[in-house]
């Protein structure tokens, strides 16, 4: 089985003008194909909770949440490329 890059979508809510993580609702999703297509150099520039990581979220996840959110993927990308690229 090929290694995969799993990102984590963390929904948040506005509380006193701060985006705060919601207790439930975090979802992991596979973004391997998107990351591999952009190439190693570009992929390793992606940081958590930035527009570039937000662009990885599948529309079906975004359709279920209308508030703020963050995405965690940086460590998964770094681990994937540290172990060497493998065919999907």
C-alpha cells in the first residue's frame, strides 16, 4: 500500500473575536495527489493554517462548516518527502 499524506481539518468558532477550536468535528482527509502534483519544492513550502493549506480541503468538508477553521498538514508533507517519494 502506498504512503499517503493525511491533512487534518479543524473547525473553529468565533469567541470574543478569536477563532477557537471546536471540541468535535475534526476530520482527516487525503491530499496526497494534490501534494505530489505540485512537486516536492512547492509542497515543502506549505505551512499549517495558511491559504496554501486551506486550498487542499475537499469541498464536501467545507460545505459542512461555515465558520473559521485551520488545516494541519505541514508535518505530514515533511514526513512523506523525508521517507522518499514513492509511486501512488
